[in-house]
C-alpha cells in the first residue's frame, strides 16, 4: 500500500476534478507505476494497492472518489470485490481494467456496478477520458439531488436577507465572520425567523461555496429511517433495502449539511451523529465500512437546546459539540422597522411567479401590519403577502380574526371596514359564488353568509 501526493505545482489537465482521491488496485507493478505517474500530478491524492484486501484497508481510513480496479487479482478478483463494495454501500465510481476479457465478462462487470470497462493495454488519453466521464456523472448526480431538495425547500435559492435595522446589520456582520471558519454552527430562534436562510448565507460566503448545500428537516424524517437517510445503508440492511443507498452526508461532501429541527432527533441517533461529527466518518446502516466525510455541519432549532438538555431530551455532549458557534435569530417583533422593506421584497418576488400585479398597500394597511406582533415571524408575513396576491387584496383581517382576543394590540384602524372590503373583493372576483369565496377566504360558507347578512342589516 502506498500514498502518492501531487507535486507542489500540480498539472490540472483534467479541469474540474483535481480534488478527487483515486485508489488504484492492480497486482502488476508496471501498471501501478504507469497509472500513479499519470494521475498523481492531476488530482488531490492517489493511493495504490496490489490486492482487494489491501484496497479495502484504504477505504476504512480515507475518502475515495474513484477506484481503478484490475479484474485479475490474487485472492479475491475485482468483480467479486466490486459486488461486495456496492452491497456495503460504496457509491464512488469504479473503472474495471483487464488484459483478458470477452463480452460476458464486460456484461458481468457492468452489472456488478462498474462505471466503465477498459481493456489493457490502453493509452493515457483513454484512461483520462474515462475518469473525466466518471467525474461528470458523479457531479451531475449530486447536483440533481441537491437541486431537487432546494426546489422543495421553503428557503431555497433566490431568497435574500432583507432589512436595514440595527438587528439585521449586526446579523450580517456575524454571518461575515462565522462564514470563514469551518466550525459547527447552531442557529436558534423562533419558527419563521429564517434559520435556513442564514445557514444558506453562511454557506454562500464560506470557502465551501462551490460545494453542495444539503438541508435536512429532522422533524420530517421517520424515526425508523433517520439513520439510513443520514448515513445511507448497505444492501439487505433491513427489510426493503434491495440495494445500497447513499445518505445525506454523502451528498453534502465538500459542502454544508444543514440539520434543521435538530431537537427532534431521537436520542440514539444523537449519539451516532455525535460520533460522525467528531470523527468525520460515517458507517452506513448494515455496513462494516467506515467512510470518511469532508463537510461542515450547521444545525437549527426553534427550541432552547439548553432546556432540552436539562429535560433529558437532548444529549449534553452533542449540544456542546454543535454550540461551537451559537447564533440567535431575532423575531420580527424586535425589528418591525424592516416590515415595509420585507413587504416590498415579497411583493416583487412573488407577484411574477403567481402571474399577478403587485398590490398597492395604503398607509393605513401598512400601519396595521407594523403594529401586529407576528408570532409566525417573517414566514407568516410572507404567507400573508402570497395569499393577498392570490386573492387580489391585502388580507389584513386574517391577522385579527376576533375583536376581543387582540383588542389591546389592534392598531387604530377600522378593522371591520377592511374586512368587509376584503371579503367583498373576493366575492366580486368569483362572480358572487359564496362557496368558492369561502374556500378562498379559509372560512365556512355559513360564516361568510352570516357576515354578509350582518352588513345587509346594518
């Protein structure tokens, strides 16, 4: 077993993949020397071994992106070992090479999970092209995975931190400092304050910005499958695991893994997560293989983790490990001076996607919005603007559904007049169809008819 590092000024003939780690497994010393000489100047790390058993030792200690594997090896042959690797959860690229092959061997190799199949002897351009194709496939798989999650996320790309208040200025300054280090970050704040948005901004300003940002909602994962989702699993690890699968740690390689609602993780998984963060190695469910990972961990919660620790619901050691950098996000009620800017931002962002014109907000309506306490924070404000754009009027009445419950907090605005104006606008938009209007307003038809009858009698 040998390790070969690139020279101090590496050639980058294979633009786009010099950061790859490659393992070469071949019992022919001449072929090993040829491949090492060809690849060492072009990538981050090259490891070499003369047998499958020796190659397996590298996989226990180092991250490997690509294996160049000879089929004819002493002891365990290349195809047999490849099948075992795939069943154990290894998802890296594998190029099989051999001097003796026929069509049946090639088919068996590809069915075993080989990315490519090359006959010896081969020229340098041939192996370089095969590696570059492997890189492109790997890159596209990860990008597609990350983009699918980004589209599904409520705080996906294109959303920005908005606000000129002192609170927001201090938050931006903290982001600028924290982004440059690789330490774990714990974001704490009420629901809707933009914790994922801040995590994305930290990632975007960090040295890992070219790597993936992978958000994970811990509360949305089944407790029985959380470990598999995070760390992956080997084939046959549990009922239904008909093939090996990568976990979210794998897809976040080189970037950031954002664990939202971290307080929802079951205690046993908290222990496993702690080991992964401390060792930077993961073990897929059902596998004996430890896989090194290179990523940054960020976590978020709308609970006070210190209270969860005191209640025995969260591990103290994991809390301290996550709290290397602790950032608290302010609720919207503490920077209401940013509401007008947020309303304008959401109008400009949402109106084109909904295919409608932005709404004009009167000073009276803006005063109403600025005096509300926003228990759902920025998310509640965004949802209000989206609903209002769909309905064609600012739905301020939805914030104060009763007159007694919020009497002490109501601004000096004629709430009943605003409510009447909004409901009549919705009725007009559906040509008086009360059933459809009630659905749009989120009330029962009986409630809507009662309101209309009150106006008729007044």
